[in-house]
């Protein structure tokens, strides 16, 4: 197998290009989950999974915060 040092976790692994959207990449960089130097580079399966999980987790948290905001707005209004 053709393994290389992953630019994110530095483990020897099979690296593949990942098709995260520009928005997802920008978010991952701003959260510190992805280093700028890793952007656009192939990464290993483990890192891909971690980044995908991070995106899902942040989306879930953002959705919950949105619900909280809506709730407190309604509370203030009533
Ligand atoms: Zn990796």
C-alpha cells in the first residue's frame, strides 16, 4: 500500500483528497480542527472521520443555539 505521512496527524497512512465544501473547510479552520497548511491536501481516513464528526457536532450545537435563541426571544415577547 502506498502510505505517506498525513499532513494533519503525521501518521503513516493512505492519504486521499477530501471533498469538503469551501464553507466546511473555512469553518474547520476557524474552529481549529484543521490547520491552514492542511487545506486542499489529501489526508488519512482517521482525520477525515474526525473532521466529518467535528462538522456534524458543530452543526448540532449551532442548531441547538438557534433553538435557544428562538425560545428566549419568545419568552421575552410574552
Ligand atoms: Zn491523519
